C-alpha cells in the first residue's frame, strides 16, 4: 500500500512539472477536482516553482502520517513531495484517499508545512 501511496504522489508532481495538468487533475477525488480546475493546479504549481527560482528536481515522496485528528473517512495518508529548487526547496503536501477502492488525492497543500 505504501508504494501505491508514494506512486500516486510522484505521478501527480511529475504531471504538474511536465505541464500536464489534465493528468494531474485525473488523480484527484471528484470532490477535490470540483474545487480546483486544471488551470488552478497548473497556476498554483507555477507560482510555487517561480517562488523557488524554478524546480530543478522532484524528490522522493514520503508518507508522513497515516493517522491524524480530523482524518476523513477514506483518507489513507498524508504524503510529502519535496521539490528541489535553485533558490530553495519547497514541497507539495497531499492527502491521499481511497473513496471507491482506488487511490486518489483528496487535498493539496502548496508549500512546506
């Protein structure tokens, strides 16, 4: 299961980094997808990348929590995806859920916590 959690997080970050907002958007739960458009995802990622002086690499995602207060039904883990930059590093924090038997991203937080 941990490999699957890390895989969806890495796929999300790689899709955004390559400019494939459609692929990233398809990885969201329906509820999360209803809160942000493809353009919203790409814009938020680009803003973060610009603040960093550009993304020079995507680090290895890591599961940081598998249980937390306020965890929603279907949530499986919070995953931290480090982004390496020329000026400094940042991250994307993702909540990964399994609403219908398939892993999807249910929340996205831009930047280190």
